[in-house]
C-alpha cells in the first residue's frame, strides 16, 4: 500500500472535498473546501474527478513524503512556495513525488486556503456521503479530526500513472471590486440609512475569522426594530447583523440556523474571495439583484468548465524560477509557454462582461 505521510503541517490542515449535501435540515452544514475552484483545479491537474478529496492547507504549508510507491500531486489556490528535495517547483502544476523524496510547502504568500490533491485520492471511507472534515461535528477527515504531523493517509493508487504533467494559470484570489451580495431576507430589520452605509463603506476582516464565519469591523449597522428574530435558516454567505452592529459573514462550517437579522447574502462565486482575505484586509460590498446573481453564477460555472481547456501539458517539471526569471525557453513547455505561466492570461481566456473582467483579474 502506498501512503502519504505528513511530516509537518499547520494546525488547521484537513481533508476536504465538495462537502456533504442534504443534511442541513438535520442541523449539519456541508463543510467542504473553502475554495471549491482550488479543489477543482488541483484535482484537474492530478487527473481526478472534481469531487475527489484533497488536503486543505490554511496559511501554513507542511512537509509530505510518499511511502511504498510514487504519488502524483498538485497544489492550487493560495500561492505557497514549494520545494521538492530542495528544488523549487511551481504551484498549479502536477508533479510526481517519488518514495524517499520530501515535498516542502511554505507559508502562503497570497491568499489563505490551498488544496493539495493526490492522483486517485485517499483510501478513506466517507461519512454521510463525504470525506470532508466537519471539525465541530467531529465527522469526516481522518478519524473526525484535523491532520497533524505523523498522520498517514492511505492512497487509492499504488503508484503514479505514466503521463506528462499539466499546468494551469494561477487562480484569481483577491477581489479588486466589492463583493456582490443580494439583499435580504431581513433587510427590513435594518434602517434605511444603515443599508446605505453598509453598501458604501469599507470593512476590515478581524482576527475572529475561520471556516465557520468572518466577523468584520467598520461603520456600525443600526437595527430598525431590535436585533433578535425567530431563528431561521442560514446559507453560505449570509451576513448577520448582531447587537454590536458589526457584520458577520457565515461560511462553509456555519451553523444552520441563527437568530440575528440577515442584511444580505454574498453570492456564491464571491464567498471564496472573502475566504482568501486575511485579518486586517479590507472588503466592501455591492448590492445585486437575484437575476444578476444568477447570471454571474452561470458565468462562474462556465469559467470552471473552461479551466479544463486552459490546461497545458508540461513535459518536464517546471522550476519556479522559470516563471520568476522569464527564461521560459528552458522550461520545456509544450505550446504557448507564456499563457501557461503568466497569471494575467487567466481572464484573457474567456469573454467577460466589463464588470466581471475586473473581478476575475488576479492580484
């Protein structure tokens, strides 16, 4: 049996796939990857189905070793520097980890969440239809807990398949425009002046942020008629306004009901961008209609689907300094090397409406 051994990792490292569906009515949120596009991209590069579980890294990387056989890996999402036996390699590119070799993943330079996918996935039984760790519920992952140094993950494939490696352009992480949100369902509980304040002000991500929610600091949002409501459903992206008047955006490990008014809901394609914001960084919000949010969601789905067509073959492991130095001729890439390594080619691969082009542009 081939295993992936974790020699070192951060305290919030976990197994995540797209999450478990159909359990909200029982009080269990879906969990799943904080950045579903990073999960999709890493699995695409590793040659896996989109829902295959990967290792989610949060700000901090780790050290990994394949035992018993080789393993193909791919890292996508937050920009984390990597070395393989001391040699720097690029993210968003697949590569093979041979037995005896050590992969080191450094701390995130941009963004927060990254996904490390393994070809074939992990030989770990699902719970309630998913391998995602839901830490508060104590299910999923490896025995219902976070991964730690010494964790051993059995792999489905005994060794990496024989094929060329692949690469995609790094994913956009930072919003360069306000996060888009649909009003409701309790905007009538917020004063009209406070609604205007919310959508014209800048807020700061506080240290109180995790996979459950993100507490923001900024201009106070006043309630029109108290801050208590009869508890009702909460979805990913719901923006609650508690008694403090400081917004809380609910995320993937959220509770399923809550008793604070919800001023708006961040649209799904923009939730991942919020999750890549660090404490101290600023966010702003823009109101969009339900109809407009559907159009944006359709565009986002097409963007993910077209990511497969933007993938480029790589006939040799690409050193990270090829992208840094611009010496692409030595990188031995097939086709148009510049489009594979230049992050700015991400939005150019698609025809985008003007208001979406800015949001898609990576920083």
